[in-house]
C-alpha cells in the first residue's frame, strides 16, 4: 500500500482509455514498474475492482512518456498493455489508439511546447522504434479537445488528431511478411501472417463456420472457437519472429469477411483473448495492407478503394485508414484520424 500518490493523466485515446505517466514518476526498473502498474490497474482481477482499470483490455492500457531520446522526435512513448485477469504487463505491441492522446498528454505535461494554433508532435514509439507524427489543436496556447470530428465507437464529436506513419512495416516482426509468404496454412486454416504496424494473423471467418457479422459477445461466448484461434496464435508467434507468445498480447487474430457497408472488408479481431469492440489503428492499417496482397483471406474478400482511403468495417462501425501506395505497389506510409480527451488529471494510489 503506497501512501504517496503517483502523478497520472487518465485519457481516452481513440477507442481506448489509459493511464499516462511521465517515466520519471515510475520506477526505472521494468519489473518494479510493471508490478506497480498491475497494482494501479487492479490486476489480476476480471473486475479490476481495486484499481483504475476498466475490466477490459481496451481500458487497461498505459503510456509512459519521456523527453525524446532521438533528434527526429519530440517525445518518447512506451506503450504497456496491462492484462486484466493475469499478472502480466506486455510491451510486445504498440497501440495507435493510445497514441492519439500522447501528443495532448505531452503538451499538458510540458514535454512539448505549444507552437501556434496547431502543434505538430513527433512521437518516438519506443515499442517499435518508429516515429509517428500527430497534429494537435492548440488554440490560445493550450490543448483543445473540442471539435467536430466523430469516430466510430466513441459518442459525440471532438477535435481531430491526425496521425501519420512512415516505414512501419515489420514493426515487431522485422518484415511485413515474416514468413516470406502471403499465405501460410496453420491447423488447416489459410492465414496471412503480416505486420504493417501491428503483428496480425488474418483468417477467413468462413473457415471457422462464421459469417463475420457475429457480435463481440457472441464470439467471446464461443469457447471452442476461442481455443481453436488461440492454438493457431501460439503456432503463428514463433513463425512471426515473436517467439513464445503465450504471455503476450500479439499477434492479434483478425477474422475477415466481405464488406457489408461499402468498405474494403469486415473484421472481427481477437486482441488476442477478448474481441475488440472496434479495431486497432495499426491493426486496421495492417489488414488494409493484407487486402492488397496477391492472395490470402483478406485479398479474397476485399473490395479495393480507388482513392487510397480504406474503410475497415468492425463491430461498431468502420475505421478509415489512408495508405500512401507507391507506383510499384509498396506502401510508403499510412494515416488515420483519431480523437482524444483528457478525462482526469491527478494522483493515483496503488494498492
Ligand atoms: O492496433 C488494441 C486498440 C488496440 C490496438 C489492441 C491499437 C492498434 O486500442 O493500433 O490501437 O489491439 O490490443 O485499439
């Protein structure tokens, strides 16, 4: 039980929610830091009743911010997934939703100065070693969270946070297609093992007897399905250069089916044990990238857009990601618009 509170910003980034800390306010030793974060979030406990986590992987997330260690970035951002019902904290993935509130948090904490009506923040994503650029509305010298932009999965409208990425292929796997193949077969299912910002295994919903329109709750209630998908994930991990993934939150397992609402395709993503209420930013970029391959479950069902704007359908709507595609078909960069909001600024008291 700690009597002294730890400075903490509680923010919504995109369709996720998390605790944003300055690295200097946390133990430098990763094991001590992770132990503290578990106690702050209230893990392990399916209800996280004795902590601030929201009993859902999407609301049990942490961003650790520090002055940038690199000349080409303004702030360092380490993402940590705090498992809800296991005593695990993993940095084996980044998070594009939590990323959306990193710029605002860095400005709020004085790590990045305001630079006019709009402040560009270059964010070194420590998990992958890549740099993202975010544009933050800063009228009158402070962050504004108010604005006209709505995103699926979040009620109301807020200030847009445009995000741009370059060179994110192989972020955690070392290569866009870590096995060198567009399609591998695991446990009889055709799978694309791919990482354009997020390690993902793309599978066809029909191979699991599904339409791809099932709700989050329906999929989570299907124990046999979850066991089959987890067995494939554990085999895919080493094939993707991720090693033993038993205790990590990657790869994500994405079931694809044809689009139903005019998008490129429809998704249901296991992240990896619960089902995402929408879809992750990097996961959407990765599945959009998979849709452009010559073969594979995504390519088989995708309807390609003509303008580089890929609308990825998910359980609560769609996420639009922009792909910058070179003439030879290489994907140079990607973009997405998120929103973010400061929810609470104060001291958190770990158990
Ligand atoms: O893919 C959840 C989220 C994410 C990841 C998850 C994400 C991304 O918050 O960029 O943001 O996949 O665990 O949506």
